[in-house]
């Protein structure tokens, strides 16, 4: 047996012994009618952070706190505990004369990770540590597994994602990330509410996975005996509400796409989709700019942020540039002259080293491909790229003076797409034809299952001119928390089971 195997075996043996010891302690507690799992509630009227932040108000006052033991220092007839609640940690001072010898002896048998309730007076130690001097203390939940090393926390990335609860306990920065994510969503709702947008909910189970081009997850409804799809976008339902007279609507919710996993993609993710009647993509561009800048300032208290060592300024106005001009600036090729020239477009792609683009069917698709491969990563500060080819924009109004382009924009920050928006196509005849063309190009993995006839029917009743925008909440949270991977802003990212 080599040293690594011996070390692993010793670690497993030590862990097994610790588990056994903790279970025996629980058994003793139960025998003495002190089962912590029978506790249904305890008083918690103060938090660690507010006690520290407002010490002058709390000094010498009685407080009730509750939380998890992180450290335990036995000094004989006195001890110190660090207790973690949802706001942070605070020191507890225990003295045998205050709690009684029987209780004190029992406390000495508690473990790191146990959850306790404490009542006591707030004071400051000789060393200046704001603490609570316990008068009453009780065990309210028993930890049967030892926490990771208190000095290093959970460092294994895979373990952090699989056992987020341990990550939250041992890595304070992780909790801050998710608090900020929650604040982002709160501020988005506040911004929209002030502008009289109505929050709605649309079905997650769809008969046709429409509203976007993506591979769906399929399931089966037993009672109806039909196949259903987890939604890949809520767009068609939200636009039906525009037809019904709800002129300003939005939804924040989960979407599901049966595609790859990467630092930028998770199979289920959260988006904001917002629709505004009687507006076009220029109006929505300004609206999106105001939304992003407002949320950034509210959450981060500054327009200047650093994301992965890149300095980004979120103050308005954002850069605005057409896709044709963006490609021309980076590659030198002017696609305004190649709009109907498939061979010229293919030649341009080959000269740029993008030979795979030569198999695409239209200049618009080639233009979009070149943009994605050569231009996207260069867009660091917030940049609106507008006027997309019609071939990659099946739900978008065409430009009046250039029918091969659409009134669509995407917002790019730090080299990746954050939002997608356009003047909504409300011509039912054109929409049906676009769906037909989309069906012809659809591959097996990205089936859309047919045309949503009810959506076409809704358009035939008349949908007002409108603009719509979809924003990736996960990617927005990545930017504002300086997170390299989307998994860092998801409590429970999709993971392959360990036994497979």
C-alpha cells in the first residue's frame, strides 16, 4: 500500500470514528430527554451584523440569537464560541457562573457545526471584540457530520457545486454573491413596477417548444397521453397577452434548453422577458440601457466595475453600432455590399479562416457567424449591436428600407451577449412564412414540433406594434459579482450524478 492509499484509509477511518462519536452523543441526548431534533422553534430577535453595526444601541442590552457553532475555545471555567447566523458571525462568551455547571459541562460536549440558541447581554471584551455574554443557551439541532476545515472552507470546485450548503457555511463570499443576485432581481422588479409593467406567469409545459431556436427537453403527460416540452422561451405566450390588451408585461422565470454545459451555459437558466406595446427597438434600446444602468448603480453603488480583470463602465449612453459596421471595424469586410452575394460572403468567410461558414445558406447567416466568431469577444463595455439579418431573426420586424435586415439588437458586455431585443413581428402572414422557413432548417435535436397555430390566430386578431427584450439574469449576476462561471451564481447547477 502506497502513502496516498494509507492516508486515504486513515482519513476514512478517522471520519468514521467521528461520525460514530457524534451519533453516540445524540443517543445520550435522547436518553436524557434532550433530543435537539424535537425542538420546533427558538427566539431570534437580533442578528450578528446588526449587533456589530449598532453596538452603541445594543450595549448591555439582552438579545436572543441563533446560529451554527463555527469555533469553540475552552478556557477552563470560561469558553468562547463563534456562532454564524444569516448575517454573519459573532462571538459568544460562556462562563460557568452564568449558565451553571451542569449546563456548562453539557456545552463542552457539543460539536462544531451544532446549531444553538443563545440569550445574553451584548458587551465588548478587553480585546475589543463585540460579543454576547450568554445567560441561557440551548442546543436546537445536532450536526452529525463534521464541517470542512474552518481555515480553508470548501475549495474543491465540484464539491462546492454539489454541496452548496457547505459552500455557504464555510465561504462567506459565496453567500454575498447570492445576496447580490437576489438584490439584482429585486431591483429589476422595482424598476419595472415604477413603469407600470405587469408581472405575469406563463406555462412551463408547452405543447410546442416555440419562441426560440433551441433543443427542448421532452416529457409525457399521462392523463392527456400527449408529449410536452419544457419551455425554451415564454415569448409567444407573452405576445398573446399583448393581443389581449395587456400593453406592458414581463416575466422572470426558468427556461430549459437541452444543450451543452459550459462556464456560460446551464441547461436551466433564469431570464427576464419584457414586452412594451406601441414602441420599437430604438425605444427598447433606451429602456434596456436605463434598466441596466439603474440596477448596476443600485446594487453596486457605482457605474464602474471590474469583471475578470476587465474594467467596465455602465454609465449611459452605451455604444450603439450596426452588425455590418461592427464586422467591418474588426475584419475590414463590408457586408453592406455582400447582402445578396452568397459567393462573395463565403469567400470573405474563407479569407477570415472561417471555412465552416462556407456551408451556410445565406449571406445573412454568414454575416452573423463571422460576427459571433470575430467580433463578440472584442465588445467589453456595454455595446448595442443592431440590425440583424432576417435569416437569424424569425420573430422580428424587417427594416422598411432594407428587407434583408431586421429591427433587432443584442447587448454585449465583457465579450458575451446579455440581452436580445427587437421590434416584434405582428404580421401573421409574414410570421407563418417565417415559421415555415424555420421548420425547413430545423435539425432533429432542435425540433420545434410544428407551427403554433394559436399564436398565428392571436396575431390575426391584431397585435399592437411592440418591442420586446430578453435579459439573462444569470449572466447579469455573473457580471455584478465578478463570477467566472455561471455555476457560481446558481445555487444548484446541473451536475452529472457521481454514480454515472
